[in-house]
């Protein structure tokens, strides 16, 4: 979808710092507000702004002072994933049984 915004040149200059594309500034502002309001996901922002990775989205959000949406269920899921990964790397748990032979 294409959206056209018509604003006076003077306002465009105030909103977009020197050398920045006012259309890109408006698109980024829309993405930021959509994420803050929980109407856009990280994936939607990535697609909307043409980022190639979640890391780029995280950096963009951080640069603009927007915190990631991360709650206790996310923390619990990450903890479980971390424990599984750690268990795979360390191999089977050692036993206290004496070794034969």
C-alpha cells in the first residue's frame, strides 16, 4: 500500500534532520508507534523497514528508546531453551555408579 503525506516543506525540514529522507522518517515513526502500541510485531517492522534480521530491528528500537516486548512467559521459554541447549552440549549426566573394567 502506498500512502502519500502532504505536509509543508518547513515542517518536513523540522521533522527530518539534514540529509534524512522525510518519507523514511515518517515510515520509521509509524513503525515505532505501531510497535509501542503493540499493533506491529518485530517481524512486521522488519518487513516494513526492509531489515534483514531481528538484530537490526532490535538495534533500531534501541536507537529510538523503545523497549522490546518481553514478558515472564518469554523469559520462561528462553530459560527452558537455554537449559536444553546446555544439556545437549555437556552430554549425558555423569552417574555415581562405579565403572566396571
